[in-house]
């Protein structure tokens, strides 16, 4: 299912902020050569991530699901000069490609890539996050959320990708594990008194989740 008219998305892209050449280079190469290029964020999503990063000016950013590094460089756009961006990738080939891609960016030394299972790596990162981007296996979303939320600063933001999951979330007959997992995640966040949320229908759906500034 095409959720957004491609011409409307292209129009929106053309009138949105320009991404660094290093990021657009990754997007072009991955689109041309990677057999799973559909897993990568769109240019408009990248612009959205870059805009949010510039607006928040975060010191510590966590990304769960590096892929080839396009979204990573977008998230790094607003990073403080002495900040850190930690990104986690399960697949070794994609992680190696991302490391190569990062080498072309002036933000390279601020990026720390971790290879392995995010559920094992996240607890070892002793940092308080300002911004988190979740774009990995859909069945793991709820656990990732619960792992990072206690370490998210008050007022911090989590962005979760694919929360509309090809439009299947509104299909009551859809019983595949990914759709069920995304629906469960959306419902869980919606009912969580610790946060407030907004779904933005960009491409496959982005959920903006803000940790409340007060204890509940």
C-alpha cells in the first residue's frame, strides 16, 4: 500500500532542508546497490530526522538500526560539538558499509557504531539520551522502548519508524507477527502515562514520543 502520493512526497522533499552531501551519497549508493534498500529511510524522513536533531541540539543520541548509515548522518546534524551518537547494527556487512560511509563525514569522530544485539548492547551504554531513533526489528520495538525510556532525559524524544507498517495496522484481519507487534507497541505507548505521543504519516509512519517533564 502506498500511503503517501509519491509526487506529494517529492514536492515536500524539494521544499525541505538540504541534507549534507555525505548523507545523500549514502542514500544514492544504497538505493543503487543494496538488495534491501527499501529498509532505508526516505530522503524526506532523513530531512525530518535532521530537522529534529537541529532543533533539539542533542548531546547524546541513540539509534537502534544503523543499516548503511544514512539516517545516522541525518541524526548527527544537530549534535553538540562534544556530543556522541551511538548506533547499533546487527548485520556485520551493513555495519562495515556504514563505517566506510561515516569516514566521509566531518561528524565521523562523534559516531560510535556497535555491532551486535541491541537488547544486549543498550544496557551497557551508561548515558542519558536526548534523542533516540528506533528502526530495527518490529517485534523488538516494545522491549527497545522499555530499555531506553528510563535512560531518556525528561523532555527527551524517541522517534519510532514504521508505526503504520504499510497501512496494515488498520486491517483487523492482519495477523502477521510484525503488524501485531507494531499494533501492540502503538497501543502500549498510547497508554503509557510516562510519555505523550504523536504519529506523523511520513512514508511508513513516524511516532514522536516525548518523555514527560514530571514524574507520574
